[in-house]
C-alpha cells in the first residue's frame, strides 16, 4: 500500500461501504447463504481487515497543514469535553442495550427506556459520532478529516439503517421503542448518564494517557498536566 492521501480515502471508503453493505443491504442474503456463524466470521474479518487498512494508511499519509489551530485552548476544551461524553456514552451502551447483537427485543414495547436510553436509543453510535466530531475540531488536517468523517458517517448511517433493520425483524416492539426514545441525543438529559460519567472519566483518562505515551501527542487534560515541549 502506498502512503498517499488517496490510499487513505480508498481505505476509508472500503471500510464504510463494506460495513454498511454487510450490516444491512446484503446481510440477509449473505447470512442465508453462509449461515449465521460463518457470516459473522466473514463480517468480522472484513471489518478488521478494512479497519486495519485505514489505520495503516492514516499512519502513512502526510499530515499536511491544519485548517485551524486545533491545539488552541477553545477547540481543545470542546474536543476534550466531546471525547469525555463519548466515553460515557460508550460505557452506558454496554448494558441493557436492545440494539446489541443477541439482545432481548421481545417485549420491548412493554418496557420503559431508562438511563442513557432516555437520551438516545443509539448511545454506542453517538459515542463514536462525538469522538469523530472532536477529532475534526482538534486535528483538522486532510487525513484527520477523512478518518473522522468516515467514522461519523458510519455512526449516523449505521444508526439510521439499524432502525430500519430492527423494524423489519421486530416490527411492533421496535416501532414502539422508536416512539418512546430519541434518535438524536437529548443533551439536556446528560445527567441521566449517572455512574457512566465516572466510568467514562476513568476510561477517558486512561485512553488519553495511552494516546500521549504511544503517539507522543497529548490529549485531553494531559496538554496542561504534562509539561513537555509540544
């Protein structure tokens, strides 16, 4: 693989297209032909392979000029807050999420959404979306925008198509769930994250610390806590 921006764009398109097509458009016919277990194996290998291609292509692509100074205080604070919210959403999405594979959906129409699901019915996807927007803000280079925009599209279109697929499979239960929940996050209800704020903070501190020590680029509070010649 080359080291051009074009290679990153191609890798990103491959990841996006295969994810959406195998998750939605071609899921039923391919799963029917291969069987569910083999389909999940193929899907996982394709996703891992294309994502690995994206990561390698991103690493090899030239960073190029920034559209603005993402390292300045205001964009850095906005990006840091968004990534913290992203982590809280991701932790919250791991428990009681009917959108996860093998989740119990039968009887969902009789259950009231609670916690993070009163904010959005797609907390995992919007956690990824917040991460993507944050990285566009703090790293507005061409390669950074290509990568983050790809993840943003995957999150938003993935959420939309997930609703369509769930309605096809679970009809009444998922339609009732849609009526009781929100697609777009209700930011005035972030207090409903509860303990996920704590888990998110711990995860956020750990990941931003790893970011600093592996990429030698500070993230989050480490920009101010760690005194280095950045």
